[in-house]
């Protein structure tokens, strides 16, 4: 019998060309089961109830014309009408019997699968798999139903029928009609697959690119305890891991590990009518990572192999079996948001004014939107939702798609960047903030808010409607100049991947201050001396370092991860990392900082920069920075990282810091260079002496201007004197560029002035600067003004 005539096909009989017979999910499972199992990628066995079975069920059951009649003339914008008609269709399907032939074939296949797995009534996952053979833009994420821990022939048959009915959920009907898909062009197949006992371990989702920006050199993994439905539906805030694909074969490039709250754990129940249940995750599990490093790397390698096999970015579901302790791939489908090349139109959003931030969470998308809050707690309430409202919910449900596309923005209590709300928001182009913990408690119906997802991985909600500036930039004709390297100033890893799509030749200034204050939050000496801390400070340090028993390693790992995200985003171009340059009052603001920092009358010109690094009171903390740099290069395999020493007052200081760098095992080479910030008059006057020690200079105009003119740049009383165009500053810059050129040393500029003033950038180019490092938001304007 031909495959096309069968009601049941085992995964061993299916490949990626069989989408018309068994749908995208099942054809992909068959392809992986047959082709990738050999490469060690474990895919649980199973079978597919085919699209032919569905079509014959509709035809032989006498309900095809009835369904068409119910849906005739439907307006999907009328939510109440959509709900009523969808319910009628689903009830019609659920009340229709299978033919004896179809019943028999499904039951025999289930018996065979159970016997193969040495079980009388095997626990299986039953998943819908839509078919759309000639509709390549089709994306059915979250529309169709899946059922877990299904046992016994009767339950299998009932669940297959439920899957057939799910082709007519409100969202699925709305999506197909909006895409103008003919009613009978899309059919449904049902996959029946051996359950992986992730109820006793963990599971999650994996993307083979960064899902927000579409950056293709990452694998992004989300993980939570228990069955995977909690991650997919956004009921929990999962762990998140980034793995850098380019160096994964030789290194261990886990460049981000963020512990999630993992509020609930989905496990098996003993109730056959409701075979799974959520329990509150024990505190010990909430405070530890679901996967260890070996498992993260194994999954990432599998993800890369699956992507290579399919020749496109993939959206993959994985599970760990708590009994055999092995990892499995349970689903894989093409990623549909960034699967094509990134468009050349770069769209930016910014706020023209600010107000109080009332909520924050995980940002989805890069847009900003404003509107009135509409809190939805159940499906019954969606009829009242209006166009342009801000949808607020604990988590979104697939049936809510008709109102999600009407929303100005979406805000949820729970979820991560691969949950249902996040995936649908990306498809719809709607800004979304997930995992806020308390949106449904803090926000009230009718309240005016602005939802900002444009600033990186953290999305925020402001307490009023703000003015939004939207700008579209076409990058197609924007060329980098040949006589100067245009680089970027990037200190925030959250914006690195998106910024890397802008024209550039690397990063001229990667500041560590953002990583330390936002990712680490603790003074490094408090981490080093953790065991001797007492009282409230020790508790705060413990809370900030959950999942890390070794507190020094926490600092090294988090700093290395932040640096690596910037370095990975801009590879193979050089990324120059400036060592930390907090002032003592800024260090005091970190957790535990008051124990180690003096109260200086003028910290702006006090204990900062190079003077700290070799000081016995701080040296151990600086060594942690060096170990982080070493980890980025040696463990992650990112060999495009160089370093820069800030605020170096004397030649002797430079020698002391260079000695520490060398002692840490960081050897200078063509790929690892050491630069010095040129920001003090002494760096100009003794340029030959300083430059003879290092590989080059990078001019910082802020400090150079204030110290040349004797102006505290934080003082409003003398701010009118502060001027980068002052002849003393300009002549100093001309002089040091000339000296560096004569010594054949790199001379760059990473200060703020050229980002703010195109004429300053032109002055630098005229005087033959080697590179200019600009803020991402100014790079387009400056490039246009250099022509």
C-alpha cells in the first residue's frame, strides 16, 4: 500500500518530504528519527495518524459540509461570533465516531509501540501536526493542541479526536482566514510519541538563533523542571542559556547562564481525566540550574546539527528523562520569524520623555507602544478587549490570538522569551514584556501606560502614555569609509546582537560597568570575602548569587558571559574591553561596597582606574577581571578580545598593571592587544613613554576635556566652561594622533564627542585618526555626515 493511502505511519516510515501526509511536526520527527539518531541525537519513537485519516473522518462522518456552512461569512474581528462558531465546529467533530478501520489501525499501532517499549499501556504524548504542503509561510505555533501522559486505547482514540477538533480553535480559524488559506487546504495529522519522563527531570525549548534579533551564531536554550508545556505556554520563567555556535566544536562557549524562577513543575497525576498537574516548585529546585554545563553543550551541539541538516534556523523542543538521565529531542520545526535574511531596513524606537517605571520583565521585540491597560484573567473576558489596548495577563493562551493581534502591547506575569506570548508577539510585531511577576496585581483596567522593549533584554512599563519616536533607516547604500575604522561603544550585552547588524568594524569600547552593576550587582571584594560577611549584607549577596556556591566564580562567570556576548556579536572584528572604571562612590553603591570603599570628597579624580588595580586593597578584585578575560579567550574560544587600561596617571602605573596582566597568563599577541585610555594631560605630554609600553591609545574626550580645562564635568556650576572644541583640547588631540602615527601605534577615539557632533568626527578623520568608536544610536547619522 502506498504511504499516501495509509491511516498510520510509524516515524521509521516518514521523512521531511512527507509534510502533506503527516504535517510539519511529524515529518520532522520522522526525518530526525531516521537520519539523526545515527549521529547520536535521541528522538523517541512513535507514529503518525495521517492527514488522509482526518480527511476520511470528516468525509465519512458526514460533517464536511456542515463545517463549511458554520464558518461561511465569518468575520474574525468579531470575537464573540468567532468563539461561537469555533465551539460549534469542535463539538461537531467531538461527537463524530471514527470508522472501525481507523479505530483498528490506531489501536494496533499503539499496541505495537507499547510492546516495543516493554509496556502494556505505554504513556505517550499526542500532538497535533498541521499540513500545508504548498504554503511555506504557514506557522501554526501554539494554535493546535497537545496532550501528555495519555495511556490506553480508549484515551488514545479520544485524544486523537481532540486533536482533530483543535484544527478549529479560535486562533487556528482566525489565523487561516487572515492568511487567506482555503478551508480544506490545511489538514491535521496527529503524532503519538513515547513520553520522555521529564516530569522527573526537566525540559524546554531551544532556538538555533537569538530569537529577538535573529543573530544566527547562537543557540538559545530555555529550561524548567517537569514537563515542557509550562515553558511553551509561559506559565513559568525558565532558565536561559546562550551557547556560541562558531566555537562549539573545540570550546565550551556557554556565554550566558541565567537562572529562572521556575515557579511551577508539571508532573504526572493519577487522574486519567487530567493526567498532568502543576505543583509549586520546591525552593531548592528554583535556586539551581535545570541543566549542567555538559548537558547545555550537548543540546547546543544537537541543535547545531539539526540546523545544519535542515539548512535553516530551527525551533526545537527537548526533554530530559529523569529515569534514564538522558536528553531527547521531541520536536523540531523551522523558525519562522528570522528564517530569511535580516531586512535592510533598520527600525529604531526611542522615547522623547520618561516617567516612573512601574514594572520590568523580559523584553520581546524592540518596539515601544502605549495604550490603556486591559487585564484578562479568563477566555470569557476577551470579548470586551478593544483595539489598541495593552493586554495584561498572567500568561496568554493560544485561544487569545484574535485579541493579541489587536493589542498595542502585551504584558504577562510569567514566561520567558520562548513562551507562547513571546512567540506570537514576535509573529505579530507587538512589543511584549513577559515574566514581570506582578503585572496583573500592579496594573489596573483603564490605566494609561507605555511598554518599552527598545532598550535591550529588559522591558519596562511606564506609568503614563509617553511620546514615542520611530525611525526607519535603510542600510543598503550605507558604506563604511576606507580611511578610518568605524567601531562602536557597547557596554550593554543586551543590545549587542541587535547592534551588530549596523555597519561596523568592531567595538572600540566595551565598558564593564554595566555588566558589573546590572548582572553582578555585588562588590567583588564582598564576593571574595563572602564567608566572613555577616548579617544583612551576607543575605543580600546570597540572594544575588543564587545557583553559585563559589562567589568568586560567580563574578568571573557573569563578567565573562557579558564580555562574551559582546565579543560574539561582533566577531571576527576586534572588541576592546576596558577594565572597570567605577569611581569609589559608584563602587559603594554595589552590594557590600560600603565595607571596602572610602568616602572621597571628589571621587571623579580619586581612587579610580589603574591606581586601583595594583593597590593591595583592591588587587584581588582586579585579578577576577583578568580571570574573566582569560575565560572568554581560553574557554569560550573568542580570540577577538583585547583590553584597555583606563585613567592611568603614570608610566610606573602602566608597568604595574601590565605585569599583573602578564602574570594572569594573558600574553600579548596579534589577537590579544593591550591599549591605554588617553584621557589625562599626562597621557598627551608623555605619549612616547606610554605608547612604548602598549599597543595603542584610545582617546576619551570626557575626562580629557575636564582635566585639561580643570572642570568637574558633574558640576552644573561650571558646565558652561566644559567644551570639547576648546583649542587646548583640540591641539592636544592633534598632537597625540601625530605622535602615535609616527610610532606606528593604533590611535583610536572612543569618547562621546564624535557621537554627538558630526563636525568633531570630521575633524578626527581629517587628522588621520585610526578609528572612531560611536554609540549605536548615532552611527547612522555620523556615517551619513562623513560622506
